[in-house]
C-alpha cells in the first residue's frame, strides 16, 4: 500500500515501495555534517574564550596585589615586571595630596592592554603621642 505524500522507490519488479532515495540521504548527511562542524567550532571558541578569561583573571589578581603593595609603600617608584602570563608597567606621580599610580597590563600573546589606577592620599602625621 502506498501512502500519498510518502517517498517511494521502485523495486526491481516495477512495484513501488516506501523509502528514501540516495539524493535525500546525501542531503540529510550534508545538513548533519554542517551542523556537527558548527557545534565543534562553537565548542573550540568557547574553550579559547574560557582560557583567555582565566589568564586575564590571573593577571588581574597579580596586578591587584602589586598595586596594593605600591599603595602602602612609603615612596613607590615606577617600574616594569615581566612574568610568564603578562608584562606589568606602572608609573607613579606624587604631588602634595598623595600618589597617583597608573598600571598597565599586557597579556602574553595578546594585543590588548588592561589599565588600572589608584590614588593614595598622604595622611598628616598624628599630633601628640598615644
């Protein structure tokens, strides 16, 4: 029995039987392959993005620790520090109010720069003794 709207193939004896042709199967395989390649590319991109975010987070943690030590230092000076994950550059400008510290982080293998800044205020000396 042939159902209307169904794909049919001819058997060797001339009767029609239900099924899919070679063209339909090839088209379905091509569509499936394109979808699988897209999923693989999306997974690879997600892995690269996660690795980059992890490297940026590690560099930010190191820079924050360095910035904290510069802020608490009595007389911070400009400098450069090169590490495996990033290169850190900082400048210090002192005025009558305190120190203005500018930090730049260049991640290894990347072109973008992360910038941080901090302002430490010099406190007046305590009057009298406790």
